[in-house]
């Protein structure tokens, strides 16, 4: 997919583990891995809201369009 989710970059900047992040936004670490690895087909707005709240960022900080990247 040409939409890339850069959660790993933001987690590193915030020095936050996947487990801490998953607990804070209310999803499983396995689902965080799905997002990080680009295997997610959709993201709920409530999840995106929680991600942005916890990471103190804007959606554009974690979502980007990369037309050459396909999975």
C-alpha cells in the first residue's frame, strides 16, 4: 500500500515501548505490530485519535503517502 505509517519513528522519539504504547491507546501489541509493519488495511478514527493523543502529534506526523512503496 502506498500509505506508510511511521509509528516506530514516533515511538523512538518518545522513548516509548510497543507495550506501553499499546496499553496507552487500548489495542494489543500484535495490532500495533500490524500498524508498524504496514499490514493494516484500515485504521479507525478513534484509534488514530488515541495514537495522536498519546504521541502528542498530528495525523500527518505518522501517516504519509509514498506512491512507490507497495506491499
